């Protein structure tokens, strides 16, 4: 069973995505911000990280950078809805430049996300 690290500060979004991924048979570890994500990945590397971009303490861009520096083969899917000051496309482009293999704007296309997860980690 593939292990996924889901990083999302919005509890409702995290719960919905986590339940959806578990229903599909994935082992899901959750983190509420980028700092926690890096710590959890160090403790237990996962097959794939699904990373929100705008979060407190350490945002997704910083966390992706930290993970890829320490674990160069880390596979990341980035998600973002943007913010009042920064467009989501810009943030997702930055995540992709740091090595995210795919990006999704919020609200996330669940079917597309599941398809991408399956492509990346297989079954």
C-alpha cells in the first residue's frame, strides 16, 4: 500500500482529501503546515507528498524546497487556491519550478488528483 503525506492547513479540505485517499486504499499521513510536513517526512518517508502552498509557519514552497534539498527524489503534487495578494497560478508555477510533478488549483479536481496519484505511485 502506497503511503501519502497530505499537507493542508484547512481542516475541512484536509479531512475531505484524506478520507477520499483512504477510501481509494492509500495509507495517509497528515500534516497541518510545512514545518510539520518536513518533520513527518524525516520520521517516515512517503511515496508521495500532496502539498498545499499557502500555510502558516512554513509555506508549501519552503517545505518543497526543504524536502527536495534533503530528499532529492521526493515526489510532490502541489495544490493552491492562491491568496488575496498572490495568484494561485504563480504559486503553483513556483512549486513546479522546485520539482512538483503536477499542480492543482483549488477547488481540487478530485478525479484528476486520484488519477495523478495512481500514475505516480501505482497500485
